[in-house]
C-alpha cells in the first residue's frame, strides 16, 4: 500500500550545526505534506507544511524541501539547538484529510 | 496556534475497566477529530475519524465496539476504551481540524497515556 517512510532512524548533530531529516513518500497523488515534532510523552507539534505546487518553504529556522520527481521530502533545521531534540515525523495528507505518518527520526543534539 | 487538550493525561486502571478519554478544541470549532494510538518507539497509527454529529469511521482492524467514539459537539470528542486489557496500554492522541483554521492541518492534543494492569 501507499506509505511514507524515513531513511534514518536517529540523527546526532552538534549544537549550532544544521540538521537535515529526510523522508520518502510513495503516493504520487499526495499534494500536501507536514512535518511534526514530538517530544517525549507529548503529542505531535506542527512545524511546517508544504503543498505539491511548491518545492521549498521556509519558516523560522526551518525549511522544507519537496522533490516530486523522486518523491522526497526533507526538513532542514538551521543552527540546531538542544531544544530541537525530539522525534520528527513527516506526514502525508491523503484524501479526506487523513494523515499517513512516516516512521520517525530521532534528532539528538550534542552540546 | 490552535489548542487541543486531552483529559486525563495519564490513567492507570485494572484489567476489565472502561476508560474514557476526552479531547477538546479550546479556541476553535473542530469539524473533524481523529484518534491515534502510538506504541513505544513507533509512529502514530490512525484508529478512527469522527465528524461532529455522525458516527465515527474506524480504520481496518480497530474494533468499534471496543473503542467507542462520540463527537457530540464541535469542541468535544471522547474515546472510551471498554473492558481494557494490558494490550490496550498505549499512548492515545487526538487531533482536530477546525472551521476557522486551515482545513488541512491537524492540530494534536498532548496525548493520554493508558496503562492497564
């Protein structure tokens, strides 16, 4: 079936460095993607989203890139901080506003 | 941003007990609410979708008689785990889509951790 998946289960970066979290999706008909951050014991927190008519969108310290040709999504975090440590999920918005989540990537920021 | 709350945040109960979890949208009216279950170190799995005033739509493999969902108002949905067993222990998370918000973006509650002894 259709799925959204991640390449790396754990990413360890040095504080101040930039982080890149990748996600592959398989449903070529998907037109809306969202990145969520989930801290331990908490619900997912919306970070940034992008529609399929765009290939890049920037927020505060975060950038999402969408490559529809290879069905790849990435989240870039600039100047990573200890507070960025969490599990990051990409999600694909299917018909009827249903979300399909990727497996998650744990980001660990070393001081 | 949109605020979604859940109550309780953590519940421990004996096997056979029924547990009700509430999900509220605090600053917007939620036309659709979703219930997810998340096991440790795993991703979120959609259990059901509920629209205000109508029956919930359950995902394949989710027992509707065991996980009762009620969406009686535009700000409240409840999930009742009936006759809970230890295998029902999980992190239950709700999300909502609102009338005055982006019709695509789901805003998540903080989650409810259920432990069944």
